[in-house]
C-alpha cells in the first residue's frame, strides 16, 4: 500500500500494528492451556483488520470481505466446531452490517483507491487470488489430514483383521493341542496304571520265588545265601514302592479338586495326631493357623510329607518340630522346622527331585518321592516350596499359598509314603 497507493493515510500503520500483535500473540505463548485463547485473539485481530479496511476500501464491495471465508475455515480448524460456528455467525452479521452502511450511509467509500476503477479492480483481483490460494492451501491440508486419518484407520483395520485371523488360528491350534493333551493324559494315566501293574506282577513273582527257595532250602542255606535272598526281597519291596511313588507323582496335576474353605488349624491337628503316638516327638505350634481357599486333602498331604520327612531323617533322641504361619498381602506362608542334622546347601535342590535321596538306600530305606510330590502340588497352585538349612542346625521348610480362589486342577489330594 505504501508503494502503490499515494497518500494511503494511517491504514497501513494500523495493518502493521495488527500484524505485529498477531505474531507477538502467537510466539509469546508458553503454556498449552493458553493456546486456544491465543487463537481467538489472532482471529479477532484478523476480523478487526478486515473491518477497518472495509470503511476506506468500498464497504460491502471490498475484496477484503473474501478473506472472511479463510478466517471461518481457520476458526473451525483451530477452535473446533463451536468456535467455527461463532465466527461464521459473526461474519454473517458483519457482512449484513456493511451492506446497510454501504447502501444507506456515507460511512464507507473507495477513498483509499481515489475512486480509481483500475485500482479497485486490481485490489479485488489480488484479494481474490490470495483468498483462493489460502482456501486451497487449507483445503489441501485438511484433505491430506483426512487421508492420513483414513489410511491410519484402514491400516488399523487391516492389522486388526490380521490379528483376528492369527487369534483364530491360535485358538484352533490351542483346541487341537488341548485335545491332544487330554488324549495324551488319558493314555499316560492308562500307561502308568498298566505299567505299574505289569511291572509289579514279575516283581511279586520274584519275591514269591525267593520265599519258596528260602523255605525249601532252609537247612541247606549258608549265611551268604540267606543274605542274598534277603537282599532280593528288599529290592523287590523297594521297586514296588518306587512304582507306587512314580504313579502318584504322575497323577499329581490331574486329580479332581474339592476346593473350599480349609481351616488349616484342623489340618495341623490331624497331621500331628498321626505321629503323636511316638513319645520322643515334641510338637510346638507357634500361632493360630488361618482359614484359606484350597483342597483340604492336598494341604493335609503337604503337611504330612514335611512332618514325616522331619521325623524320618532326624538324628536326635528327642525330635522337636515347630509349625507356624505368616500372612502377607498376596499369600500365606507355612513353616515346618525340625532339629535334625540339617542339609548342606549343595544338596538343598537335590532333595526336591524325585527318587533323589541324601542317604544310601541300603542303610536307610526311602523312595525319595515325598518332597518331590509336595513341591509339585505347591508349584501347581502357584506357590513355592523351599528349605533353609545349615548342617547341625536342622531344616526349615516353607511353602506358600496364594490368596486366590482355585479355578483349575492345581491341587491333588494324595497320600504319599516317603
């Protein structure tokens, strides 16, 4: 305006001041929550600029009114639907206002252009071109944003379809695996039963034949022969116990559950009574045991295994066994402590492996299955079974029970002889 319009007056200075205000308003924003207010100030400044320009550039006929369309578009983009509607109504009212004052008053004129038709047409041309350019630019931006949104939705839909197909495939595979697992478990149970029976039959025959030999040759047997026959019989009995233990171990995770409220203090009393007849055993219960959700037979089985283990491997004349429980946020802990010989740290993992014992079976008969079965029961419940021990300081066994209701076959009620 300075370069093309002689004696343009103060309007160019007003335009520059509003431009500076817009820039300062935008670039001085430091907090996101004030950004919408800055947008409102910017759009109001643009509205004020066009309003002022209209008075000296033709009123309703000024090309600057075309920019109202751009401002409305920006209002919808920056302020949302409600803000866009407010500015659209504001501009509609303003255009009607300019029509009235341009038609019925002398408040507006083309004084800025000296009533020169060429300048008026040039102004309209420039304003129209800039308006169309800005609307096209914003339209392109909105279209690209829309395309990005559509592409994102389509990609999400494609990903979801792929995941759904994969999930369906996984579900199918899971069902097939479950069927095969059920079949395998049934076959395993059948195999374990048949194998146990078929293996025990020749064992019993061997034992019986050994007894017949001992009876028929009783007077003719020397010391070594009698010793050999006794060893055969002991080995047969041991093999029979090992087969029973193996069968029970294999069935631990597949036994039917009977889950309910279990008063563990009654379980403790029942377990203690089983071994109380031996006067050399002293039990000490430190606290009142809690009521929990579990399988009653399984809990009893675990305590009996741990107590029997503490008695069987104890080397003291007076056996002392302590029992107590502790409550935590997500679980219960139960403890069984003895005053036995203790267990070296090198062997503390070995005692939980089936058929592993720390004593020579020829001097101390044991299947080595009790603790292995107890650990498997606890593991299937989501708990843990561990031991703390030092040689000469006894052993302290601890197992945990989560504070959740059992929904799966996690516990089994077995009676196990160690």
